[in-house]
C-alpha cells in the first residue's frame, strides 16, 4: 500500500510539471501575477504579522512545515505547500502577492504598482478562497439550534458580501477570477467532533448542518457569478465545486464512528488531466485516513493540538487532513491540479488553464 500511495503522489507531481510546461510553453508564466485573498487554507504566512494574533491563529511553530523545503514552519497551516502555493507553481508565477481578507490591502498593492497597474492586474489571476470560517462559526453557534433559524438568509448575506467584494476588485482592474467554494467543512476532523456534540452527524459521520451549508453556498455563488459576469464587461471566472469534489472522496469510503482513529480503507479520487485539449495523464489521489488529522490526531474522539509535542502520522500522503481543519500538502496538490485542469466535473465554466489564456 505504501508503494501505491507514493506512486500516486509522484504522478501528481509529474502531471503538475507537464501541465506547467505544456500550458506555459518554454517556461513562460500563464499570467503575469497571481493575487491571493482568502482564509488559512491559502495563507502563506501573513498570520505571522497580524497584531494580536494568538498561537491558535498562527502556524509559525513545529510541527507545521515539517515537509516544507526548509523543514521549518513558515506560517502555512500545512505540513508543506498549501493550495495557493500549488496554484502558483502551476501558473508559474514568479511573484505572488498574498493578502488575507482586506480589500484595501489589495487596493494598496495596485496603487503601489503605479500607472501600469491596470494592464498587469487585468491579465493576472485573482485567486479567492473564503467562506469556510463563516460556515464554521454559524454552524457552531446557537443559531442552528433555533427551530426558526434562517440558513438561507445567512447564506444570502454571505453571497451579497462576496458580490460587493468582487465588484470592488473589478474596479481595481481585476478581470480573471478563480473562486474556490468551501468544501464539506463539516468533515474537517474538529467539525466531526462538533457534530457529534450536537448529535448532528450525516452519512459520512460529519457535521451535517455544516455540510448542508457548504452545498447550498456553492449553488448560490455560481448563480451570483453568472449574473455578475453579464453586467461586468470582460469579467471571466472559474469556480470550483469543492463540496462535490469532497463528495467523490467520501463516497468511496464512509468512516465508522466506532473506528475514527484508525485507517478506514482506501478512498480514490480519479480524474483525467487536460492541457490545451490534450489528454496526457490520469491521476488518482489515494487516501487511507479521511477523518483524523495527521498532526495530533484531531477527530471524532476530540480535539488535539498540532504542536511540538504532537504525534505525527507515519505516512502523511495517506491522510486527507494535516490538522483539525487543514488539508495535507498531498491533498492540496490534487485540489490545485483539479482547479488547473479539470475538464468540467468540478470546475465551471472553465478551468484555470483556459481562464489564464483569455
């Protein structure tokens, strides 16, 4: 089994390398720059510089970064690279300007670029992955216990904010948007535990309310993007249905609540990589452990910290989650590949390769 998992990871790396070569020509970047806005799943270390940020919202200590090139923590909530890193590798951006959640910081970066900023920004990729924390907080609040709670109203508020956010980015010159909708957030190891505490577990033994919100939010975001792009000339977008992607993984193997700390079989996510319309490689992501964090072992049995004293899983490529909330480097690499080359199963209406070429 170890050989199979290692082989799958090697195929991912090979596919990423060939995609970059074929999509970008002789080392040419697909876009002049990539701007990243989002939450901790795409944070490359900004949390290190946030004033008043406690240890719980930082990742600048071991065992984070154990598989990074320097084998040291960088502020990424991962054992190595995260989703933003892998997308940056695929589009071969020499420079990545990464921001957390403040639009004014993005506007400041554009202003610093001077008179040439409009042309640069309009040809660049704006990569956005936000919403998971909003779903975490809402699903975990007392609001979900109210019989007359208004999930639709909550999600409509999120989508309305997202729309304003995109309009403001468009006003700065942004035209190419890659959007990642929240995955099945209820299946994060710590959310499984939260669902168990609330007696709200779905067929995957995940926090049911949180997962339902994820599925609904994707459909609403897609509808908003379709409508918004009609009224904004030159706007193009690619949106990933992360919930559907997660469904493909969890449908393969459903974890038993009585066996949450051990390997539960093998889940496979297989898809064909396309590059400029040419099929050249099939990649499978094999995961043995879907319900427990590799670092510390967070899961249905309870929370655990990923710190210097935490126990690490022996094969990180076999785990979907690195800690209680964030994916492993392997899982992020596969997700990035889907965003970059998916032929339409999870990414709509076009993938990043085609978006960058516009």
